[in-house]
C-alpha cells in the first residue's frame, strides 16, 4: 500500500500508513462481536480468507491490517483463536502474552488480519526473549506499531519449545538476570573442597535481587538450615517441586499459593555459601532433575578462575 494512503472498505477506514511499515493510528477498527453481524468482523474474515488463498498458492502475503477486540467473560485465548481462525501465537506475540493462562477478558487486544509471529525488538518477557534467540531478522518485515518496533514473520509459528512454554508446561527463570557459576551434576564443593553431586543450579546475582516463583504452586516448606540458609520449597502440579536457597529474605508464608513470576524472596549468601547467589533446584516426585531441561533457554556460564 502506498505511504500515506487510507485503506477504507464499506465506509470504514481501517489503517493509516504515515510511512511504509508503520501503524500509527491511535485506534484501529474495533470488532464489537465475533459474529457475521459485525461489519468489522466480516472484513477481518475477508482478510484471513485472502491470506489463506495466497498461502495455498505460495504467493506473497497480502498487506497486514490490524483490528481490536475486547474479550468478554469466559473468552480466553483458546476461544479467541478458534473463533478468529488465528493461531495462538498470532494473538499472543502481538499482545505480549507469554502464558496461555493469562486472563484477557476486558483487555483491548490487537488482532492481525494476517497470521504470523510478531517479535518485539526489545523483549519484555521470557517468551519474547525466546523468540529473539533463534530467528533471522532478514526474513522478517519491520513494523512500527503504536511507537514500538516489531519484526513480523507472516505465517510464522511457535518453535515446539516456545509452544510448550506458552502452554505453561515449562518453568520460567527465577531471576531477572543471572550468571551460572555451577551447573547440575558432579563437582568440587567451593565450600568444603570435596567432590559431591550438585543437585541444582547456582545463579550469581547481586545481593537483594528479586527471586520469583518459577511456576504457580504452593509453599510447602520455608525456613533455615545450615546448607541452604534461608530457603523456600514450592510444590507444583505434575509432582514437581522447586527449591530456592541462600536467600537474603523470604516474602511468602507456609501454605501460601503463589503464581508464576510472583516475588517470593531476595538473593543472599546465607548458609553454606561463598557469595551472593541463588541455589535453584527442580525435583520430580522427590528426585532431583537438571533444571536446564525445564527452562526455556540455555544459560550462559561465567568462567571460574
């Protein structure tokens, strides 16, 4: 579409392009219901049908149009994806939703007339950082939507690991940023100098850094011991537990329900510790597991001199 042109159909001005690849309209056409009686919904369905025709012929995707819809009670992202005939990832990535369980009722969502992956230039959550980690920017269309830069991959779908994470089958990072100083497995203890099996990850971070619940669950143990110092144990569905050790402080109570990403404590150096870090464990039915197998990305390790 030429820069500066108005795309108007049936008397509805759908988009205003002030420069190529920029969506600067303050308000996009709004669907008030997801039924054929809504003229904007009918136009959206025409856009999807046009994309499906070009895709079946391996032709270039049609121009992208954006709409809005505010879901009502009981309309979750699965309902929306089915009713709009859009993949989950199209709605999730355009609207910054990193979990399928996040409530959307009452929130004005952007709805794309072309399915695909929308990758924010500056990630704001774990899923968006995953998107950036393995996609080629040269294959994307660069867009500016309401002042934010996105890279759009028409027809793009989640990588299997991204899908698992979005469906809440993985754990999220317990820290905003970290450096791995000791991985899961055999090692020489930095405290005793003896060989032993390290049942978790040691994640170095500044003292006082926020520690978050890696998944929704319930606090089944919290206290102090000589090894872990101040610690928290959370029980999760599926027989999983996570352990958070060497905390400076704890911010939850026994039997308290927590949500994924909820603040539960702060990084410290209590117990058998040589410096501020978080000891993080994943257990399945009581047996320790390598946490990296349950986290969405590989962690970088600092070389220990």
